[in-house]
């Protein structure tokens, strides 16, 4: 068995975390019961590249229990949890991941995963997909790709448009059971758990500036309001800006908000939205955090440049002294705050996403004639997943189809 | 000059209402300034069929001031305000509308409007459009149709799909400046103003059942929560049902909610969603109201049938005694509660919708080669409207296009 | 029978309103059942001076049905509803009240009530009480006074402290069943019903300035937040100011808030809290409303003085033009907005207060040895009332006294 | 120098935590500046018994920097942080505290502290005070006692009533700057940080049962609502029960709520409010947590008794299997959830409380003629503290005393 991890002796700690997760990923567990005897996964090879923490580990173990061989790495060296990796290895899964490795090492891990010649690839951002298009020799067994994120989906659509997509690919993120829930409710809550846990500070009475009022921004803003903050939203889309205003928030450009905020949270998906020109106008003691997918929304290199002194003052908190009486606190080095500063999405939210992954893999493996195109998660799979979630949560909705709500 | 209204002596009262409205329809006023010298409306004939209250009257007067001749009726006999009609006649507008007329009389009004051979028709639900397709002789001057509602838009799309649409038509409702705002924020607020004004009762401490969690239902639920109600949502769409749950509401089928609610509000766009089987299980003293577009969401004929006694007990409140200790109160006879029990949408909200109308009419009149197809409001018009609203409200958003928020 | 009212022909309209109220004043109705056979009210004379609208009328009728003779006036000429007065006269109650009378006429009405030599006086603000201390000859039968308001209670306590209180007096306002509910939930809701009904404008997206963060201010602020407003609080008490901040509101002095607000609402109980120096800094189109008990919180005379033109533009809305592009809209002439612009407190809320009145009158009449002191509503009466309300609302609480919650 | 702690090598970790805290305890820091040259603390001995975590440590260090000698223990073995203890020892403070010691050892620590014959005692619950009354020989230098908690204050008042209070005592908890803020905003937020961090689960969509609607219960309920939970409140006080209902929550007895809740949180200050008869009716997978001061609100011994298996499954989470498909999860062993599962109150909140402590000690030391009575924190000290907090938070309130808000 092949693997490359940090420390196999951490397996016990990882085991406890995975077991906790296993209790609450009930939709995934329900799918396991549904699939366990149909043999669809038997003898297949599945390569996975997702933030490697306990929930992802449990997805991997479930796929393995269904009869497949799993090769796994993380989609980000900083989100890799070494204890969980150890547990997976103990359970016979091929893990290539270590917390905090260099870009080169990380790229090597991705290559190793791909070179296992998988039947299915679970991708997160599109790196594996790109590699497979470059080295089609590793795609000899490939039946399809399941892509987790918006940015990966965009790359797939681009490829398809150019006529260059060679393999069937399913965009998990476009399923209603995912995008309606994980960003708003998942990131919305876990961002605040992370910030309050890391800082031990009060949100009530603070001015919170939300940069971007998409799904993530809405969720983070709503929870800030619910915790007693004054919320300011910055936007460039005029309709979203007006929505934010009608939701009760102050709306203004980032260069004005800069001087008012106590806590700034980016949620745009775009580069460098908080820049040094803003930082220079901030109050002494302002906090910066990023809730978007990538770690480039805050101009961290710029922050370092304009700072006289930088000190690591507490777990995931760095203090930058720009001048006398002007300190800025950067959380989680500008990485995704809810993963770096906590355990990521609440379990029940990722349960939905990973159930979509599991069902989509099953769909690809059991469908024979998929063309090399971009697919949405089939509507009936999407609906099955949400209905399972309603069932495990004990939520009843009307079955009567004499009417359908639409206003 | 031709017209047919109830009482010309009411003009003064109507005048005051329209003047009030004119102060706050600032986006419409801005467009008037923009258009007033370009002559596009000069000598044109515009036929309008929308709920005829003060805001609609002001739209008509604005169109007239821009140089057009206006023929107008209401889209619903119950929403016609006789005083406003009188004011319009005094100002030289051709009004054919009376509060509470029969279906036949109403149909006659619509015909009269159409037979003026208008250049543009502003429709609300699609009745005029249908009539014009039946009697194309009245469409000799027709340049296009502007349709206000979802249901009218659906009929237009249907016609187009069948290849039977003969005139260019713009669906106002599909513009972001309309659907993102009027149902959620407009109906959300005005439904509660109407209910609390009509009943003089407390919302705090009540169980409010929202039937349907679309835009309207969300708005009405959010405002109920904000007033201290316990909110129950019924839905048939599983994703909307789960969203309602994640928003903190109880979610259950209508037949269970029936026994728990103090106030029931329908928002589905569908027929007969609250039926006698539900009414029989309601608490003594339950209230029924409809916030959807049509007046058939509550089974009012059924309610009458199962009642021993029906009494009009207060403005827009009827008491139905089903049996001893089981009374049900129907608000506004099951018609649209925020119009029947108040003044409809807040002025600033309808300002957005009517600005879209005004700009769309201008667009049709100044565009020469429009084919007989269904069109959305052009994106740049939609954006101009929302940017005007931001400006009059003093809301600033970022202009920096180095990033665009999207998560 | 003696009375002095505006128009006896309005009795039918008043009847409908009182009947509506009678359906929902369930705690009062429960007390009626409890008291109806004990004869305590028989032959007694009760003088009442409270805002004379439908709910007060129903209290009077209930007292009459219990066997007493009722003499009634209003505590404010502007809050008198003439139709309701007519109905009371039709039912044999001695009414001395007309909408909009002069101060002198109003004072005459109060005197007439007092000169009936009542057994019990129900007072609202302390005017009757003062008159009785001046003319003790009218107090020959007097068993006690029930005072509704904070300000009346303060005058009573003052009298007692000086050793000048000659009659037993109960302060209704100090009962938990009143002060915990009527200002926060009653005024909180009804203020917004009145404002949105009168103006037909959106609260979402507006800046609402709440002057004073006591019970009333908290209620009005909370409901503004719940309707999508941005809320600014001004205070002079530092703890309340910090509480407002921790509740998520912006907190600043009134002279800063003046330039930011769209809608200003006073809730201080003090004189002239919004003055001309603030008005001069307001935005064009600002609205002023008063939710406090007295009509002097806004400096209306000052407003008139600094205005070039004043116009009545809509029911209960006056427009003051201070200079070009600076208009201020005063609601309800600065009187109590929820009464002047609507129907006052929600019925269920006043039901609690009037049940306290009814039970307190009963207590005084059936207690023989009350000394001339100030009393709180006896704890067991206060508790009986709240428990009745819980019962009619179907709210169950724990009966288990093994623990008592206190943190 | 005397001390008894677990591990001196942990001092570095504790140092970092205390330094973080020192940045945000700005009111305490302001008092330090005010007091540092007046010599009041010089040569005095202060004995402190409060939950010994970073914020308490910073209070101790501040007192030391003001010239006093500090002897300190924790008020609870489970809340003692060993790293912080080590840091204090390194700084020359006499620490007697170890995490997780037995009751006997803990009692010994308290005795040691007392036997230092302190000038001032800072007590938390009244244990030291009791000991001093038993052994007055250790009180030879005693100038006064500062008591942090409600329960300690109650014991002091009891002593005073019986005429047995021998020393001046100040009840910190009765100061507005404390009780208006720490329970509602402090516990309200930190309870949820702890629960979401420990469980990694979603609050949105859950049924949260709050047992007790006092200050703590209100705060915890409000934040649950703000995070998307459905909230049920149980109460025995009828007014609080009705308030909870008017705030939008469902209100019912605990034995009914037992079957509905996903997460139960006690906040009563009373013993055994969640008992085995309730646990037996709970859903499979219910969580129990305690936000009250003492660890006896949940019947943990009873839970152990009715369980077949008990397993520690994750940090601060124990799983109790009562029968097949009936698991209950106990958080933090029933201890105070926000301390055991996190870092306790947000820093800014405890800053207020500890500033009150510091100023009260200063007041006792600089006042010569204090009688052995129970005192509230002097109003001007209370007001100074809240005004300092307003200042450091940049919150401005009106200074104009022409009016005072009171409604």
C-alpha cells in the first residue's frame, strides 16, 4: 500500500473525529444503505482531491466500504489535517497529504493521485482535471469527473465551450441541494464560530464590514446581525447593493467603510478586494478575515509591506503594526477563516454536498453512454438528496401537487 | 373627451393622494426629466390596465405630461379607487373604471380601452393582449405591449412558443429592479400594515402560517418574525421547504398547520390552497388573508358553504361561524390583502416598477425594428433604473471594477 | 340621563367597533364572568377618564353590566372617537366628550365627571385626582383611585411623600402585567402600523432615529429592525446607550443623528427633545413622529416658526417647508402617533391593562380598610391577570416549583 | 514565594493568552492609569477566588502592578487553566490552583489564600466569605469583600439580615455595568461559540430549548434566533413566560419540550431542572448543555444511572446510550458551557466586570469608615465604568440634561 503522510501515530485522534462526523452525515449514510449491495463501486478506483478534514475522510471511507479503492489528497496544504490522514492510512486508503507542504510537494501529491489511473475523479477547483487533459494517458479508465466548486465548474464550462472537454463532468456546485445551503448557512455560521473562538471577543456592538453580498456575504451578514453587530455591506452590483440596503444594512464603498469597520470579512471570489489604501484608513485594532474560497481576497503581501512589525500573537492571529496606534489583526493569514480557524462547514451542511458527490459518482459509474460534456447533477438525484435531508431532520412538506407555490 | 367613472365630485380627494405619491416617485420623476424634451411620446396613444390607485394615476399623468394621450382602466374592479379616477378625468385622461363593477361591465371597459387603437398597451395579467390577438383590427397602431405580472408574462411566453405572438412584448416582471424588490419588500411590509390596521390586533405572540415560500412568502414571513410572531411555513418544493427551516421557521404540511395557526396568509399563485378540510381543523378565531395576485387562493365559496352564519363585522373583515365556538375571519374577501386593506405597495417600491414601465414604453416607441417577440427589459434600462434608485436614496456602491462580487 | 357628545347618529359605527373589540378582550371577559354574581359593583358610581376609543368604551360597558353607573370622559380631546361616544350614550352611559374640543370645554367635562361624586375614579395622568384634592366635597363617596399612567403615578407618589394624599390610590402602571407588555409590544407594533398606513412608504431601507431607549423606544426600535430599517438610537442614560449599541443599533447624540434620519420617533416622556436646531440639520423629506405619552416631545411651535409654508397634505400629515429643498413632514401634529394615526394599542395588549383596572376597582370596592396611601396592584391580582392571558392564548408554563428561574 | 500549580513549564502559552487579553481590557487599563500613582494599593494583600483563566490573570497582574501582593485560586477546579497559573507564578503571584483537583484539594487552596490574612477578598460565590466568618483570625487585616456573583450576593444579604455580617461587602453583580451586560451579551454569545465549536454542527434548522428566561436565557435565546434556530422557552414565572411568547418563541413546560428539542440549554440557577423523566422522552441525539453558574442544573448523576453505556466521544462531549436508538450527548459534563467549552465571556464584557472589581477594591481601600454592611457599587463608580466603556468603543451619547429618557 502506498501513502505519504506526516505522522501515522496520530491515527487515534483522527479516528475520534471521523466517528463523530459519521454520526451526523445521515444522508450519506442513507445512500450507503441504498448502494451497498448493487456492486456499482466494486473494484473501481476513485481519486479525491478535497480539503482533507474529518468529513472528507468519512466520504472516502464510505466509498471504500462500498467496494472501491480510494486515492486521496487535499485541495489545499493548509486545510490538511494530519491526524485524519493517519486514520485513513490505517484503514487502507492511499493518502498523499501533509499539512503545510510546499507548492511543489503539493503538486507531486496531486500527480501521484492522478497517476493511479482512476475511474472517477472528485476534483475541487479543477487542478486534477487540467492535469488529466495534459496527460491523457492517466485517463485511460476515466468514466467522469465530479467537480465541487464554482471556480472548478467555470473552468469546465470554459473547456466545453472551446470544444476541449474530453471527459464527462458533473458540476456538484450547481445542484440546488448544495448552493442554496452551504454558502449561506454553512459559511454564515462557521465564519462566526471561528472568529469568536479565535479572538474571544464580542460581536455585539462591533461594526462588521461584509465585502460582497452574494450567497456567502448574505449568510455572514445575517448571522452578524443576529449576534448584535452593526453591519455595513460593500458591493459593486447595484441590485445586490439595493437588496442589502432593504435588508437593513448600511451600504457604502469599501474606501468609506474602511474607516468605520471593526471586523472586515471578504466574500467576493475576487482578488485583492481589501488593499493597502483601505488598510491605511482603518481604525487601530481592526480585524481582517476572508470567507471566500481563495486566499487572495485580502492583499496580505501589501499588508506586510506597509507594516513596521508583524507578530504572531495568538493561534491564527497575526498583528501588523503599520504605525504608532495603528495595528491590524489578520486572521488565519487571509486563508478561508471557517476552515483555518475551525472545523469548516457544519457537518449536516457538508452531508448534503457529499451526498451529492456520492450519488453523482454512482450515477456516472452506472450510466454507460455519458458523452464528454458538462452535466448538472440530474434533477432527480438533487431532489432525492434534499428529500432525504428533510426526512432525517423530521421536516414534513406538502405532498399535494394540486398546487405549486411560485410567487 | 370620453370617460366612464363613478363620481366626478371626488376629484379633490384623489388629487391629494396623487400629489402625495408624486413627491416620492423620484425615479419616475427623474425619467420624466430625461424624456421630456425628446418628443418620443408626442401624439402617441397609450392604453393602461393596472390596479387603478394613486400610484398608477401618477404614472398615467406622467405619460400624459410627456405628450401622449392616455386611455386607462383598472386590472381589477375591487382595486379601483373612484376618487383617483375622478382626478384623472379632471386632468383630461380617458378613464373607464368604477369600483365594484360586474365582470361584464369590467370587460366592456377593457374593450373600450383597446378600441382606442393604442400605440402601446400596458397590460396586467394578459387580458388586453388576448383581446388584441382576437381583434387585430384594434392593433393597427400597436408598437408593443408592456406586461406587468408573472402570470401575464407566462401567457406571453406561451403564445411565443406556439408561434402565435403577433406584437413585440416586454415582460416588466422579469427585470431585476422589479422582482427582487416588489414582492419581498413591498408585499412583505404592506401585508402587515393592512392586517394590523384592519384588525387592531397584536402580531407578537401569534402563530402565523405562511402558505408558500416564494418571494412573497419570504417577505411576509420575515416581517412576521420581525414583529414577534411564531412563523410556520408550508411548501411543496423541497428546497424551499429546507430553506424555510434553515431560516428558523417551522415547516409542516398545511393540514397540520391548520390546527395551529392564528393567522393564515397565502402566497402561492395557485388555486384553492386553503380548503374547507383545513378550515374545519382551524382554531376558533383564525384569520385568513391572501397576499397572492389572484383572489382564488382561499376557497371562499367553500367557506361560505360550510358556514352557518356569515356577518360583515368590520371594514374588510367577515366573520364565518362554522359551528359553536368555531369562527373564522376572512380578510378582504380573499382578495389581495395589501391593496384591499391598504394602499398597496409602498410608494418607493412601485416607483421602481413604474419607472421600468415608463422606460420600456420609451424604448419601444424609439426602437424601429422590434420583431413580434417576447423581450426582457433591456439590461441597461434595468440597470439605469436601479442606479437611479440608489442615487435618490443616497446609497453609494463601489465603482471599482477591478473585482466583481460573486460568491 | 346626562351626556354631552358630538353626534348621537354615529352610534351604529361605534357599535361595530366595540363589538369587534369585545371578541378579543378575553381577560376582561373572564373577569366579568368571575365578578358578575358577587354584587360588588352594584349601585356604585365609577368615573373614568381615559383615551375614549372602542376598547375604553368596552371597559365602561363591562363595568356597567356588572351593576355600576358609569360617568366617562376622554383623557385627551384628540383621542376622543365621536362614534364610540354615541354608542355609549345609546347604552345609558353618561358621556362627556367630543373630538377636538378646546381646553376649557375639556376641563368642564372633567369637572362634570367628578361632580357625579363617584365611588371610584379611573384616572389617566392625574387631572381628576388633583381636582378631587382641590374640591374634596366631590369625594364624599370616594373609595379609591386607579391611575393608568407613569406620569399620574409619579404625581400620586409625590403627593404621598408630602403627606397630602387623602384617598387610597392604586398605580396600575406599576403592575408587571402592564409595564412589561403595553409599551414594548403594544406601542412597538402600533407605531409602525400607523406610520406605514399614513404614509404608504417603505420602512426597509430607511434610517430610523429613535429618541430614547426606554420600554417604548426598545419596542419601536426592535420592530423597525424587523422591518428592514437602519436604526439609530439617541440616549442620555449611559447604560441604556450601551445596551442599544449591544443590541446592534448605532448610538449617537441627537444633533448628529439629525442629519442622518429619514424618520424620527420620540419616546422620552420629556419636553422638546427634537428642537429647531435639529430640524434645521435634517434631510429634505424627513418625518417626525411622537410615540411618547405627551404631545410636547417635538417642538411643534418652533417648527412652525422656522417654516415658510405649512400645508396639510394628507390625513395626519403636515408639510413644513423650511427653505428651498428642505421639507419636514410632521405626523399627527406631534400627538401620540399610534392613537392619532390608528386604533392605538393592539386589543390584546389593552385587554391586560383594562383587566388590571377592572380587578383593581373590584379590589378597592371589596376591601374595607384601605388607608389613604399609594398602593401597587396586589401581586396576586397581577399574577391572576397574566395567568388568564396565558390561558386564553393557550400558553403553558411549568407549574413545578422545585426550581425557580432567576439568572 | 509560595504557590501550588500543575506545571511551571506552561508559562509561555499562558503569557500569550494574557497578552492578548491585555490589549482589549481597555477599561481596566484606563483605571490602572488613573490609580497608578495614588499609592492606594501599595503594600496591600489581595486574595482572589475567581475562575482562573486569562482575563482573571490579567486582573491579578494589574492589581500587582498597582503595588499589591496577590494571592489567588480558582472558584472552580474545572475552570482553572494551568498555563495561565504558571504565567502568574513566573510573575511573582501566589497561585494555588490546579485544573481538575479534588474537592478536598480545592478547599485546601481556598484556605491557603485566606490564611494569607488579606486586606481585601475578591470572592465568587461566597466560599471565602463563609470561611472568614468561621475563622475571624484570618480577617485581622480585612477591609472588605468584593463579591462577583448573584449567588454570593444572596448569601451576603442573608448574613446581613441575620445581623451576622462582620465585614463591609460590595456586591459587584448588582452594578448596572455588570448585570445589564455580562449575562445577556456575554453568555449569550459565548455559549453558542462553545457549542458550535465543540460539535461542528448547524444551529440553523435546530430546535433549541432554553430552560429559564432570565438575563442568561434571554441572551442565549436571542442569539439562537439570530443563528436560525427554532427556539422553545420553558419558564415558571408567568410574566417571563408571556414575554418569551411576545418575543416570538414557543413557550411550553419542560416535559413537553423534552420530546421536541435538539439542543437543551439550562439557565435557571436552580438544581436539577432537566431530569431523567425528561431525558427519557428526548429525541435520539439530543444535546444537553448548561449556561447557568452551577453545574447541577442538569441531573448528570441521574443520566449516568439510566444509561447503559457512557463514552467520551469528543472534546467535552460524552455520549450516553439510554437504550437502542436513544443517545444523549452531554456537553462539558454539565459544567458552564461557555467556560468549559471555550474561553468564557468575550474580553470586552469581562473588562466591564473586572473594572468594577478594581474600582471597588480601590474604593474600599481608600474609604476609612466603612461599616460591616452590604453595599452596592457606588453609583458614580458604576457610571464612571460605563462611560469609560462608551469612550473606548467610540460611542457618543447626549450630554444634554434638559431631558431624561424614561418611557
